[in-house]
C-alpha cells in the first residue's frame, strides 16, 4: 500500500487486511511530513474489508514478544 523511505533505504508498507482501497488521504500524499506532526489526522487509506486476518490473542502476542 506504500513505501517507507529513510536516508539509507526504501521498504514496502504492507496492509494487514484484504480489501479495496476506497479513499487515500491526499493531504499526506501532498505533504508526507505531516504524518510526523499529527498521526491521528495523517491517516493513509480507508479500506473496505473483504476478509480480516486471524489475530493473536493477548497471551499469544505476549508469548511471541517475550524473547
């Protein structure tokens, strides 16, 4: 759904859901730095879901991140 850029590399930004992009935030496209100023206002896309991934429970997540 996008790219993450730094001074040393570019990486892909993956959406964790399946669906259709129904809106993109043009303000962030026009001024990508705005996402650092107000993350709540700087949403990237709105998606109409066709399916959702199976999410981890709180216990599963704690076990995964305990290492």
